[in-house]
């Protein structure tokens, strides 16, 4: 099931062992190479530094929050050797400029939708300029349309492909 980014922020993390809330999500850890949410920064009561919950440790996603086995599933960011490079990037998809291959500006990433089972981001939602916003609203971009992600922008395939003049119209 797809859920928008706001449903991943400020979400309770519930422990099966204690039956209580053990933390709250702050922000996702996104891998820019494949647009997968690898984990979440979490705030635990009494801890000064946020801890990281890996998505593989989430047992279930319910309306009340994420369910994990125990608070032991939360780790310090420097303990996660496999994610060291991704965490050090501090990658954030929201607010990135969306451009076409031709260099046309489409807007900025205002939201995204991710699958709660696989944690892959499937859709990006770009807010357009004020004039275009009144004409057409928000632009939805599927992950298959993404060509490249740079430090400052998301480059997508051109939206309208020109049809050759010789092509016949199909009735």
C-alpha cells in the first residue's frame, strides 16, 4: 500500500515485548541510488541523539504506528556500517528541483509516496510555479520516469515526446 511522506513522520514506534510506544520517527533515511527508505531516524525519550530504526526490523505497519520486536532494534547511526555512506550523505528528496532532460523546470518535490511493504518510493509529487499550479495542480512523477538524481535536482524524462510527422493517427 502506498503512503505519502507525511505518514512516515512523527509516527509512533510500538514494541511487541513491552506493548508500549518506545520511540517516534523523525525523518527517513533514503538511499538516493534506488529511492529506498532504508530506515528512520527516531527520537527515544531520555536519549539526546536520535537512533535509527532499519526498515527490515519493522514487523508490521498499523494505523497506530510501526511495530517492532523491542527497543533493542533501534541503533546508533555510527553502529550501522552498511549504511554509513548513505547516512553520511544526509540525502533529502523533498525540496529538490525537478528538471526534464531538456532542462525544463517542472517544479520542486513537495511530497512522495512509498510502498509500506518494500519501502521503495514509487511516486514523486512536484509542486509547480504559482501560474502552472492554478492551471494543473501538482505534477505526479512515477519512479520509471526518473532518469537521474543529483545533489540539487531530480532529472526526469521529457513529459511530451514529439511524434514524427510520418506517423499515422490510429482511430
